C-alpha cells in the first residue's frame, strides 16, 4: 500500500489558483508520483471561494494575523479558514496521511516566509508569516512531515521528505495494531538506521526517551506519539554537510544549463 500524501491541488494541475491559471505540475517528479497516493486539496476553494477569485493576503491587525480578500472591502476569511482547517486536518489524520506538500508562499498553504501586511499600510510588510491552513495543521499534528514545492526540487530535501513519509506510514501500520512498549522499541529498531543517517544526535535523543520511559508516567500510545513527534522533528534538521552537497549539486546543474544554452 502506498503512503497517502496530501498535495496542494494547484501543484497537480488543478485550475484552482485565484487567477484561474494552471500551475506547472511537472514539479511533482515521477519518483514521487510512483511512490505515493496523492490526495489533492485547496483550502480556498473548499471554503467556498470560486475560481477565478480575488487574491487573499495575510494582514497583521492589532497583533493578530488575519486572512483577507484584496477586494470586497477586505472581507475577513479568518474564521472560515480556521474552522475548515481544523476539520480538514482531522480528516487527513482519520485517513492516515503520511505527509503533505504545500504551495510555497501561499497565504493558506505557505510553510514559511509568507508576506504579512501591516494594518492600513503602517510599517513594512514582513516575510515572516505562515499560511493559515498550514499553521493550524502543523500545530495540531506536528508529527506529519510537510514540505513545499520549492524545497521538493532540492535533491536532499526531497530524499529527506520521502524518508520521513515512509517512516510515518510504518508508524501508522503499528498504530493500527495497537501500541505496546515492545512495539515502540521494535519501531525504533527498524527505523534506527534511517534516523541515525539524517541526524545521529537525534537518534541518541530518541534512545534516551525510550530508556528513561516508565509506565508510571504515561501509556505506550502516548510514548509512541512522543517518539514520532520527536523523530520527525529531529530528522527534518538536515546536517550542514548534506545541505552543502545539495548547494554544490545545484550550482553544477545551473552551470550545465548555461553551457547548454
């Protein structure tokens, strides 16, 4: 059975962008399409906004980030998006998604560096926001791997994401069987090499978590959730050597493209 991965619908060729145009679906490489079951979704369309539609933006109002239309007198969509995000996030967990690919820089789906405008144009806009749907999902379920299409294009980031998706699917299989302390330890044993490859220090932290566990603290299922949350966080931190290799690889690829031209 293939892992389920939810994907922003615009990245798989659905014409759901605010301007009605189709995004280049070629970003989702054949390797990914053959590895996972893709579940497309679009928060803005699913809260009832049409296509085409006015663009949306994040606005800082009195210290609170709001999601608003750029027309219709700045119609506030925050409550609609929050309610939808909570329900959709729960749905994704109910069908056991093993990862999500979000649209980069989107006001609903951006993972980081989303523009946040200041109220009435006072002060400079900040590139420190997070899409409203993404923020709610990652807060509720921090153990599910997420990535955007920008990072997905980088070899090391793509391999890392697929590794985390594969581990998440294995965790769901164990979850269905019911967690016991022995099964948590078995899961650690089966995924230890993968974790150590991406983050040796993270591997040691997880070993300490298991070694220090006592059944008086909490049950095995809580331990399993704590374990996968920590594991996903630690694995997502790429070693500097891997990041450097990726930068060198991208630089060589760009030079080859220039030569070819």
